[in-house]
C-alpha cells in the first residue's frame, strides 16, 4: 500500500510539474474564489482545503489565481450549490450530501449506508459510471463537479448516554448527514443537518441530544467529547465519504484545457492524500479520547447493525420510488457492487 501511495504521488507530481511549466509559458491568468465548506481548523478537512488551493496555484504556475474562503465568508456553506450555479461564487470544496434538499440522489455521491470501502467506491466512480452520473446530476444545477477528496470510515456518533437498544434512540434529536439521516428517522430520531461550525453549540445547549460528523481526528477538533461521552462505531452510514469541487459553468469555460487538467489532477492527488492522512491519524486520537478525555468507545452490537441495515434497505427502495436520478444512480451502484463481489470475496483477506 505504501508503494502504491508513493507511485501515485510521483505520478501526480510529474503530471503537475509538466502542467505547471506549460501553464507558466502559455496560459492566461484566471482568478477564482473558492468557498470552503469546513472551518480551516477542522482536522484533516481543513488542511485538505488549504492544500488544494496551494496545489492548483503552484501547479498552474500562478495562471489559476485561486483563493480559499472560510464557510460563510462569502456565502453560507449550505448555499454553495445555488451560489456556484448562478455564478456568484466561482467554486466550492464541499460534499454532495449537503444538497439532498434539492434531490436525494446527491447523497449517493457523498456516502452510502453500508457502502463500500474507499477503493471500491472510487472504482465505481471511475470505471462503473458513477462519476458520469454525478456530473449529469450536478449539470442540472449549472455546475461542473470533480470528485476531490476521500475520507476513510467515520464514527457512528456521539451520545450523552449509552444506547443499549434501538428503543433508546426514539425521541432523540440528532445532527445527521445524508441517507443515514433517513435511516435514523425509522427509529424515531428527529434529525437535522447542521454545518460543522454550528454543531458544538447545538450539542452544548441541548438543541440536539447527539451528533455524528466525521472520523475521530475531525470530531476531536470540534470538541464534541466535552459534552457527549459515548462514542459509537462503526460508521455504518459512511464507510467512505467523497468530497467534491463544484465549479460554476461560467468560470469553467474560462479555464483552458491545460488548466482544467491541472484542477482535475490536483483533486486526484487530494483524494489520495486525504485517504492516507485519514488512515494514519485516527488511532492516536482514539487513544487520547479514551485515556485522557473520559470518553467511552462503543461498538454497535450486531443486532443493532442488522436493524440499521434492514432500515437502510427500506429507505433505498423508498427513495428510488421518489427520485428518478436516485433510482438511476442506485441501480448503477448496486450493479457494480454485485459484480465487484467476486473479486472482493476472492482477492481480499476477511
């Protein structure tokens, strides 16, 4: 795996270097403002956003003069799709699952409950038609989209009290993202989607009783452990999570083919680096939470995971009946997973 990362990094560096020299010599300067969906002090995601901006600027030899902005500095993060679509914001680093109010199909290109690990997810995107469907959906909102980040498994959530059965979930108010929120609603949980910077205060004030956000290295920077001491795993709702770069069609048209290639390559490199960083950063945070912060780590018992998975099957069927784009995307996704299974079963240790 380390050899794979090194080889991919070298390939990305070579491609970016070649693109940089071409851009310096030939390209006109294009200025762009990039909205960030996550505060820059958020673990993993914050550095990833900064790195992406720097990579695009450097690799283009300055011909792409992009500047990143904190959530809300230009436009509220939950309005990025509209803002990029109408051209009032040039681009944004975000996640598709934020746009489920437009169409639940967006969630398929962010994270899928009981879904694949990162390698299988990317394989579907790049070779199973997933990215083409992702672009087709975003184009309806006048934006170009590029997969631009990959996160390892998330945690399942922070709770003030221990959850011993699905009955204990009933009546809870919980921050939850994407399709997993629909699953939790099946168990009587009232869900709402809060942006990263809003969650801690809501948890502290009791506006919500529980929350999921991401993996330990990110959750710890947001301070959830100060209020909720029961931390649950695995993140059945997000075994891998995709970030995206959305770009207004107007701004995309300003970039030359070389500049577009630089942005694409920078996003590919960002996915690789985020995945590696995410895998390397979790254990020390978990050890600290357990030993020094008074947090109890829990693993959901198998009967509860089975209940969540059964509810997810119901949710998927319901959403496919409501949204043609969800149906199309989910059929593509499940068909790829069914075909992939023979390789997964034979090729990997269990």
